[in-house]
C-alpha cells in the first residue's frame, strides 16, 4: 500500500485485533441437581478462566462470589424455594465477563416407604415386602452384619434369606437406598414361626429374704418373659433357653403375693403362664429375757433373744412403734418417751428377715418408790403455797400442822404445790408434808421449814428548817413505813425495792423541836416489824 496514512490506520487496527485475540478468556461451569429440603448448596465444577460465580433465580441475579478452585458450592437454601424456580449458575472471568450460564435442575425430595412382611423360619426363603417411591436397592442386615445390596423392581422387593435368618432371636432389618447409595428407609423384620410353641418346664419356689431372682427353665419358642405380681406386670425381658432368671427382690415382698411368670414369642404372643410359689425358710427365734423397765429412770427396754430374730418392735397401749434391727443376741429399744407410766401395757415383738413374727413378750413396767425430794421454806406472811418436787410413785400429798391432818390433794409431773396460807400462821408451827402412792400407801414425808418475815429500820435525826425528809435505812422484809407525829398517824408509803434507804416527806408535819415523832416499818401483809423514835433538832 502506497498511501502512508491508510497504511498506518490499517496497522493500528491489526494491532488492536491482535491484543484482543491474545487477551480473550474462556471457561465452563457444571451444576449438580438441587433437592429441596435436603440440599443447602448448589454444587458443581468449573474450568478455564472462571474467577467468579453467581446464582440467578427467576431472572434475578443473586450475589456474585469469588472462587479459587474447583469444585465449588454456592449457598442457596434461602434462595431456591420451589421446584418450578428457574435457576442458573453463571461463570465470570476476573473482569466480570460472562463465560457460561448453566441451568440448575431443582428436584423435590424422593419419599420412600417400605412395608416388610413377617419372615417365617422353616417356611420362607425370601424376606419380602412392598415399597413406594424411588427405591433402587435394598440390603439385609442380620445380627449387625449387612449383606449385599440388590436391585428392586416394580413395587415389591425380596431378599434371599433362607441361609441368613436361622433363629427367632435373630435381629433382622431391611434397608432401602436410592441410585446414589443414600439410605431412604430402614425397617425391622419380625422373625417368627407359622406355629410357635413354648412352655416353662420347671420353676423354683421364690424364698422371701433369701432369693433375689425368680428362676427356672423353659423350652420352645419363648423369646421374652415378664413377671406379674398382684396383677401388676413388670417389664418384658429377653430370655434364651434353657435357663431364665427375673430379678424380683424388690417386687415380691409378702408370702401372700400372687406371682406369675409369662413367656412370649418374638411377636408378643403369649405361649405359657405359670404361677410362682412364694415361700420362706422355716425360721425360729425366741425372746429369752426382758429386763423390767422403770419410767423416768431407764431409756431403753433391754433383754436377750436367741435364734433368727432380725428386727424387734415395741407396742405400747396397742400402738406399735418402728421395727428396728438387732445385733448379736441383745435387745435394745428406746422407750424413754414411749413408756410413761407403770399402768402402760408394753410388748416386745421379734421378727425374722421376712417380717414373720417369731415371738412376743410383755415388758414388766415398774415404778420407783415415791420420794419427796425438795421442799421450799414456807415464809409466814409472804408465801401462799408449800412448794417442792418429788419422784417415783406418788399421786397425792397431805399437810399435817401441829399434828392435825389436813386435806389430801393430787400431784402430777413431779411438782408439789399445797395451799397453806391459812393453815400455817406461826413460826413455831410444826408442819409435815406426807406423800402417798396410787394404792394410798404412805411412801415419803418431809418436815416443812417455817420462817417469818423480819426487818428493822434506823432513822437519821430530823433538823427543822433544814430537812424536808425523814431519812434512814432498812433491812429484811420492810415494804412500807409510816410517820406518827404527836400520836397522829400519817399515811404509809412504800420503800424502794432497790437499795436499803428510805425517805418520808415531813417538812409540813414536823414543825417543832418538841414534836413527838416515831417511824413504824411494816411487811407486805401490813404487820408492824419495828417502831423507832425520830430525834428532832
């Protein structure tokens, strides 16, 4: 080309085309099917210059995310919601140029349900059943060992098992898979016989207090057993021939319990029921001795026993207390707050380990002789009652004053209280308190100490014009004081109970040195204890 301008323009276009050709990108993207409710991600692979991917749902482009290596996954659980959604995965190069757009196959999850039939040992060759849904293969697992997976057709399945299932106790299950090997359903196979039979061939008696298990033997097709006590059936437990045992220590507790053992086949059909005999070994035991019990003195009923005594109880006035264990040959039962009176009727009962009564014996209850323990000094003019304490068998007391017997009164709970204010009037009275038991016999007596009130006063001189009060000190039982001025008695006033000093207002009573003034002290009854002259200055 001779024209230099045209030649230059052509060269520029050639260079541009070359650059575009050298920088051209390419890539592909594939997608796996997306199953609603099962898959969380759209997954697949890509090739070439793919640097980013995006998801398009119903013409709406979702977020574009970078990728670095194949395969990829794109979270879509919250974006794809229906089988009719139009979904595409789009591949981009690093500059955002679309390289490929591939449709995603959205699927509804396959529902498979298998319904297996019973397998009869000795009759069936195949485990059979029906199914619905997209089941592709099944396997048979016997006692934890899974066999080969085999294909299925139409809506029926079968699996050869004649040489696999041999016993009624075999644990068998059939498992269904889809074409990808994913488990779709699993069902247990009930293994049985067309006619099952079984019987308990021997049963051992259950001995209370000795046995823990109901035991025996059986034959036939029994695979489970249960124990029924007084109409209440317990848990069914597996059993294998010929021996069985069923824990019953905490279930059978009385000789009168009605106990039955029941055998079932593996379909739950009852094959046999037998009654269990509940017995006990012959036990003997004797209360050989009981010591007398004295209320208020002893804490325990004690004694001795022989034989197979395991527990004892104390019954007082027909009320039985708690059964307590015994050791060696000694009886010891706490009764301090149970046996309260010599008139109580008390019985010790001995039991064996099953609760059977072995022996009973009455407890001899004794009372110590009644005794007057203490008597408080009776103070004339101050006390109203003779008081004190007693112990033992004492029900009444009487008072004797100067040889004269007064009324008998009852006493309880060890407390003595006898009204004597009007009976004891002089410190020289001779007083005795006598106690009697329930039979009216004299059991104790004690002399009552008598005291009389006493007291004295000392008075300070009264100075006219200087003192307002007559003052002084008192001792003993002084309660009140009174001034008498020129033979005129004034009002009595109470002395303070705390301290030993007193004062009597007299400013307007004593007005002359020639006044004759005396002060009299009284006890609580108003009896005069002392009268003293008051010096007036």
